[in-house]
C-alpha cells in the first residue's frame, strides 16, 4: 500500500492513503497524435519547390543551347578545314582542278565553293555566277554569325602554296590575309553564349571560348 507522510508545522504526522481506485494520470489526446503542417508551412514548401524547379529548368535550357552552339561552331569550322584540305590536295571537280577552294558567309547560308580563274573575273572571293558550289549549310534562326569588318566574308585557300586570301564583299577580288580573321557566333536566345572561329594567315583554324 502506498503511503505518503508529510510533517505539519505543529510536528504531527498526517498519513495520506491513495484513493481506492489509485492515482490516475490523463494526457491530452492531441499531444499523442502527430502534429500536421500548417497552411503557412505548406505554402513555404511549395514556394521552395517552385524556385528549385525553375532553376533546374533554366540550367537545362542553357546547357541545351550551349551544346547546340558548340555543334554549329564545329560544323562551320569543319567547312573551313574541308576547303583547306581540298585546296592543298588539289582535289578535282570532274576532270578540272580548281584554282582555289573557299568558304563564303552570307546572310542565311554558309557555302563551300571552288574557284576556276579562267572563267571567274573576280579572284579569291565568292562569285555566285561563276564559282562551283560544293556544299552549303543553312544558318539556324537562333544563331547570329558576324564576321569582323564584313557582311559578306570569303576566305579562300589556294593549292600547293597554301596561301589564305580574304574578301570582305562578294564579287570583289580578295587580298592575302596577313594576320587573322575572326568569325563570331552568338546564340540569339542567350547572348552570353558565344564562340569565335579564328582563321589565321598560317592556315591554322582555332575555336575560341
């Protein structure tokens, strides 16, 4: 039997006996249950998830556009390398060996062409009336290609000597490239994405950035 003794101020001892049913302890039922989220907490969680989703999507789109820019830059640089290789090897077109191979950048297309000086009044530049078109690629609408100091750039490679010529306007005879020529390529949807193809007088073709 449980008993508690307590001494009173007068020195007497009073005995307490527990009730017949014993002591009972009651805990609020709400405290035993799991606590749920409040409306404010739910709003905060949804807001954070929305921000993270937006950032993830933005990074994905940026990466996608960067990859597209790299692919197009490599394709354009590949045309210059083809023109250079065809010129140095003296590749024939039919039974005729062209006097030069070049690449022309226009408003909507990039063209790999071959020159035959016997029928071409303008040397070392693209002439749609007399040059032989070897290959062309369309410039995608999301790209802007800006040759430095020119709106119609022709870069021409000559056989055997490997000289590089430049014309800043179509149908205007080109001159020897003395240093280098830059071709800038931008993504219109994200202007921070850009590449530069640097064409050197030595024949070296570099992709920068």
